C-alpha cells in the first residue's frame, strides 16, 4: 500500500514501505522482514544499498506475487486493516503466492468451517458452521450439526464487505444476499484474521469461477471488477414519508453499489426499503427540499420516477458526502447485471409486511 509517503525499506525483501506497512512488517519479526527508515536510520552496509537498488517493489513483487490468484483482492490505500495485514502476511510470512498449494484456504472448490454470526433477533454472536460450494454456487450456514442448513445463499447476487466499525470487531464482515426478491444481511467474524480473510477470498474465488464459465470470452480483469465491493457510504440520515402528517425519522442508510438501502439500525438483517438508483434525467439529486415541504436541516432531495425522497443529514459535510456519492452512481450507467438485480428486488421489504413509510 502506498497511500502514505514511502519512508522505510525492508532491506532483506528489497521493498520500499509506507508508515502503515512498516508496522505490519515489524510485527512479523526480523526473521521475515528487516526494516529501516530511509533517512533517519544509517545505511552503513553497502551490500544492502546495492540490494535495494537491484530490487525495489516492482522486481520484488514479481517474485513474491508470482502466483497471486485472480480472485485475491490486492489492498489499496483505503483497504480495511485486516485485509492489508493478511495480504502482507500471506505474501511474505506464509509465502502463499510463491506456491499455489498454499492457497487451499480460498482456492478449493468447497470450504467448511466456523464463523461467529450475529443472531437475527438476539443481538449476540454465536458460533455457526458455514459451507461454501462451487458446485451449487452457494454459501450455507448451520445452527445444528447434522441438520439441514438454516440458510442457503446464492453466491451470484452476494456481496461481502469488511465492516469492522459496524460489527465492532477488527475482522467484522457483512454478507449481503438476495432471496425471493429481498435483500438480507448477515454479520460474521472470526477472531483469527487469516481465517476471516480466507473466507472472504474463498467467496470471491467461487464467484469468479462461476463467472468464468458464464462469460468465457471475458478477461480476468473484467470478471474480477465487482466480485465484492465495500460500501460507497453509510450513516444516519433523517427521512420523511410521502404522506401529509408524516414526520422525519432517523434511518441507517447504506449506499451499496446502486442500492440505496435504509434500516432502523445498522445491524438489521433486512432493510426497510431499497432504492435501486437509475439514470438521469428521471433520477436526480438536489440540495434542499421543494418549497412548502418540511425541512429538517442539511436537507437534500432524491428525485426518482416513482417518488421524491426528502432526506436530511446531520452536518453540511455529511450532506455533501451523500450528494457526491449518489451523483457518482447516477453518472455511471448500470451494467446489465445491475439492471437485472434492480428488476428482481422488491422496493419495500420489512419481512413481507407492506409498510408505507
Ligand atoms: Zn503501505
């Protein structure tokens, strides 16, 4: 990762490092990586300088990432901490990308293991067995051993996002899937970072292998572009119902790809509503609310062909962030897959009960 300035080097691996990455390198121990500041520390051994000159990140990566699988999400500057740490450990400590046989944790066609899963009604996390199958293209979890799965989720419309703050665990993940036209979320983690990231990559790998069969002419870069995504934006907004007398209510909003979802609480298993964002000019976002409407402050309006949503942020900056994020989605035409997903979703969810709010 090079979001921060490059200030360090690992002189046995031949790579230059930023402040974040050097911390991870040090935590692996000097038998893996020997680091030194580029200016503050003294470079007395000429052989180390020559070694750095002959290597550098490009040359070193060509070696240490020789068998980096297509499904593997290479962390960038905004990647969650667990992803960055596990990538660095996979690369240098476990040397997973030097030897495909070391990648069974995510490259096998089936995977079975345990994760902590948040209960649907009770807000506590409990241990559950999960099974991933490429053959059936599903991820299932079990409450009792030997019984039928409690839930079987199709991988195709599934997303996995790393959400440490939301789950309040450094390895927290949110799995979002679609069943019978309804979006659902489950929240999981494993105390071991490697196990967590193995599941994350295993889901990506199974999705990629499915796409390879479905779209044989496409390149790996095209097929991996949207295996999983982090959310554009999440946070509290106030939203008012469409009828006279409706009041503003606080909702947890998530902009997930083209789906703007709102929930009562951040960890709700089912969104109250899903707005699949379309294209201009029928769709537009504007600062403020129409004349005569109730205004809660820091307000903005989302115009859709069916309804106009009046929303209110908590600060001017948050309003700007939401308007920019939605505008960015509006500017990008939906892909055929995104259109198909939008067409398959019910707009109102709330476990089958129709709520007009
Ligand atoms: Zn870095």
